[in-house]
C-alpha cells in the first residue's frame, strides 16, 4: 500500500442489526474535499479487496487520469470463514441482519459522515464469491438504495435464480457480472467442490430477460484473486465513468 497516496482509515461502527462492533476500512482519495460529491463503492470482503485486489490503488489511478468519477471505497472485513458464511450465505444465521445493516445502518452513516450523492446510482456494492452473492441479494432487496452491483464469480443456487426471476421493482440496478471458464470445480469453505460456471450461466439467462443494464463477462481463469484483481480497473471504468 506504500505507493498509494490516498488514506485508508479504520472506523468502528456498532451495528444494532448484527449486535456487534464492526471495523470499517474507508479509503478517501488523495484530493478528498468535503466540497466535492463522491460516489460510494462498498466492498464485502473488505480486507481482501484492499490487500489482494488493491482496489484503493486502482481507484486512485483512475481518478487521477480522470477516467472515473470521484469515489470513496468502504471495505467491510469479515472476522473469519465462519463469520463470512453466516453473513453472506443466503442460509447463514446472520444473512438477513447483514443485508439490513447494509441498507438501514451503513448507508445512513456514510451519507452523514461524507459528502455523498445520497441516491441509489451513487452507491455500488461489490464482492467476490459469497460476497458477490450477498451484494446481489442486497441490491435486489433494496434497489432504490444500491443502484450498481459488481459480482465477481458469485455463488449461485436455485434460491438466487428465483430471487432474480421474481424481482418486480421498476428501479433496475446496473449490474456487472463475471465468471471464470475454469470455475467448474471450486472448493468452497464448507469443504465441498462446486461447479460455479453452470449456475452463473443460468443466472445470466434470467438476468438478460429482466431489462437490467447488464454486462456479463467470462474470463479465462479460475476462482482466485489472480483474475479478480486485474479485472477491477476495466470494471470500475465501466461502472463509474
């Protein structure tokens, strides 16, 4: 992170929905000023996006080159694998509370603390694997709050397909969805091996029928940061141009 000129600050935040203290990682660009307005990029797997995805550095470079609008990045770290699954998996014990936290606690806090646009299309959710899953479902649950969804190799099952099929809101999020062609035998955190590619292709079919502003991309790679990290710059350019 040493070459990065913006600042990542830790903010402690108590969530009443989750009944726990969270540490938010908030990246403010080098030229941050309360006189400007900023879009929000809210990352599940927050520590991973900063450390492995180098998201702060990529956002900073794109802003300096005037290739994207001004963006604040908010990372929400998970404590451990079990905590991640509890919050991100649709069957997780804290899933509903986590989605509620995103919309009803985190967004009002960020809108109060920072000069944001305070509209759905000024907020993007991003995540990889289960982090992409919870981002998608939060966006479908609160389409007026989260106008942009970036899904890097989401976990997809019948429940998620059904949620998209039954989505009826007239507010349509802008979605960027990618999956690797080698994601056919992904080892998941519960020790199972799953085919991610086939259900993601099924998700693409139902997404394409819903009238979303929708970008689908298959990359030649597997379920790792080796592929998600370099994909971020073109994704950010498309979503924040």
